């Protein structure tokens, strides 16, 4: 999808279409990860989830993992 850069103060910004914002659950003020892939130079923006902080899983990440385990409980029990 093509997007235009817009000037915001002394910076440039890329706007996101509303359907993408809804799908990713983005809200104004949220932090995202922005990187350049060294393999091909692509610019990547991720709705970041911090996995660990101070050597422990963050509460949000732990919640995501627990939710996944609960949803797939029957599958995991079948593997054991």
C-alpha cells in the first residue's frame, strides 16, 4: 500500500489507514517499534510488545501467553 509522508513539526510521518489501526488495536500515544531491515532496506513498523523487562516477562506478554495456552489447552494436553 502506498502512503504519503506528511510534515509534522520538523519531522515526517506516515499515516495509517483506519482499518489497519483498528486491526492492530493502535491508539494515539502508543509506542511502536520502527526499524530498517538491513537485508533489503525496508522500513518496518511493529505494534511492539515488550517481552521481558528486568529479567522477567512483562505482564502484558505473560497475559498473551496465558491466553494462548488457555485457547489451545486441549491441543497441548493431547501432545503430552
